[in-house]
């Protein structure tokens, strides 16, 4: 029997295990050619988040860290026509690319982009709208602020809602006790915090660079 490499099985998972639209494919391909393009969400991760959003019948979603908009596109397509994704990012340049693809995909009217410091944006959302107004949240932004995003998402997402964090392995560095870079330390501490947090149900899975899925308890 032929030995199937990791690259081959990952390619198979994309080809057979996802339902990317043509717009999604082009957005991801174009992003991979850009500086830092490897930060783009993988198709299996986007597919899984869309699946979860549909499973919990999410009508309102929150994203922290949008980049060129692939994950936002996947989530927005899973929302009903009247749904809303509030996307938070600091870069007008990257999200300018995202806007073009959202328009082309016909979901721009479901996405509210908020540029600026994400912690301030989340605090403002809570002050203006109150708590528990979102069904789903995805976090893929600056790692040192992950704990701040976690605490705010727990207030903004309703009981029974789902929060997803990406890059929880951080290139496997979280398992290296000799790696004490600030991002690594922050993620390692949050991984332990989530594991022991009785406010939530949780599952960390070795998908991509590690994803943790959280369900807020009542």
C-alpha cells in the first residue's frame, strides 16, 4: 500500500470534506500570495465553524481578527439572510480586500465591520447593547489579548452559545516549557484557564494550529 503523506490527506480533507464556494477558493488563493498570507483560515476550519453556527441556529455572530475575510465569509454564509456578523479588526488595508469578496459573495449586508482596538470595540458593544446578544464568536487576533477577548466573549455570547479560538498550539510552542515568549505564555495560561473554567464546556482539537471550542454554560 502507498504511504499517504500528511499533505496528501490534508488536500483530501479540503477536496472531499469541505464545500467551498468559488469566491472562497479565490479569496484564499489570493490571500496565500500576499505577505502573511499563511494567516488565512484553513478550509476545514471555516467549514467546521459554519457547521457549528448552523447547528446552533446562530443569527448573530462576532469575529475578532478578520484579516482578508475568509473566516468572516464562511460564518456569514451560515447565517440567515437577516443575520449579522460583527467583525472586529485593526487593519483597513486587509479588511478592504475582505469587503470586495463579501460583496461578490452577496453577504456584505450581513457583515458589520468595526475597525479599531478590539477590546475597546467589545466593551462598547457591551455598554451599548448589554450582554448575551451573540450566538457565536470566533477569535483569531493578537495572542497576548486572548484572555481579554475570552472574558468579554463570555459576556457577549448567550448561554448555550459557542466561542472558537484559533492558534491555541501556537506552532506547538505551548507544549515547550522552555518557550517563554509573551504570546506563548499568554496562550499557555489561557489553555489551562479554559480547561479548569466551570463556566464553560470545552474541547481542544488538533485542527490546524489547534482550535478550542467553548460552550457557555447557563
